[in-house]
């Protein structure tokens, strides 16, 4: 018994989402940019966001690790 195995070749021209874009680590924020973000958060009275931003800058934690923190920690 002979098994027919037909391989369907995909002829679609799918382009990757990051083709032509820079990949890898982003450049760190400059001190001027950090203070601009802090000022905007203060003016908008976004205390929680300002606290998380300050903690992130001071501790160098990633965003996913920051949001897992509880107040008791």
C-alpha cells in the first residue's frame, strides 16, 4: 500500500511585522526625559503612576514585575 503525501507549499507573501525595523534593546531614558515624564504625571495628578514610575527608575524593575507588587511589599 502506497501512501500519497502531498505537501502543500504556501505561496502567500507574508511579511514579518518587524521587517525593516530596529530590533533589540531600546536606548535608556535620558535624565531630561525622566524628569519630563515625572512632571507630566505630577501635573495630571496621577499619583499611582508616578509612584510606579519612580519605583521602576529607582529599582530598575521591569513593568511586568512592578505590577505584581503588593503594597505590603
